[in-house]
C-alpha cells in the first residue's frame, strides 16, 4: 500500500503546484502591486513645462520611456503570461488601458497617427467595446490626413498655435526649419488622403504662405 501511496502523493503535489488556469486573486494582487510600482516610477519622471517646445516634449517623452523600459517590459511579459493562461478580464482591461495610453502619446505628442490607430485597435482586441479606444481611433483617423476645409481656414498672419488648433501638428520629421539673417523659416508638411501633401510656411512663427498642392499624389 505504501508503494502505491508515494506515486499518488507525488502526482498530487505536481498537480497542485501547476499554474492556475482560471482568474485568481492571489496572482492578480501581485500583478496589481507591480503595476502600482510602475505607475509610481512614471509619476517620478520629469514633466515638460507648459512652455516647452515640441522638441523638448518629444525628447522628455523618449527619455522617460527609456528610464522605465526594463521595468515596463518585465511587467508586460508577466501580465501577458497571466492573461494568456487565465483570460482574466481584469488583465484585458489593464492591457487596453496601456494600449490607449501609448496611443495617446503617438497621437498627441509624436503626431504619428497610423501607429496611434494600431494601438487603439489593439486595445479593442482586449476590450471590443471600450469607449475611449473607439472614440480615439476615430479621432486619429480624422487627423491622419489634412482636410481641405480645415486647411482653407489657415490664413496669412496666423501664429503656430493657431495653426495647430486648426489642422494639428505634423510629425516631427515633417517639419523643416532653416535660419537665415536671424530669422527662422519653417514649413509644416501634411499628408493628404490622395497621397499628396500640403504645406504651411512660417516666418518667425507667423504664416506667410500656404500651398494645398505642395506635393502631387503618388503615381499608381
């Protein structure tokens, strides 16, 4: 009898030590504690002042990400393993929240609307009816290409802030600047839905010219 009992006990021990395949508070509480620590690290990072240039905003964002990247990657790997194993809706909600937050940075700071749309759609794979992801995916789609109606409102003499409110900011590599005789000349380039591009020209931060057809559509 004792010989039979030993294998049974060993089998029971192996089964009981296997990772749970259902949502459970023990593991989730550990994950949530890690998430709170990640949030603490995020809040400890410097925030650019309201008067910071766009270049400063982007540099601060990228620097902050690099500082917390090891902690973030380890946390996401842990969350992903738990979610795949348990399908815990709490993990799905956390993933969606993270995808939306990252999408917001791509849309509002980096102006990379294609990537923002991808991230919002990834959030919707975790939470198909998430209202924030649905709304922001639509907003990013609208901002992806400049519209003729909004572009037509831009007038000579407007300042950069006024233009940003009307047509948004282009991505950082679509802004060109040159300094001549102590004046800063800049051009902001916006993609159009037909594959072409429009441009707005600035002299010391003030619009002096616009061109709806700055670049022709790509040949098909």
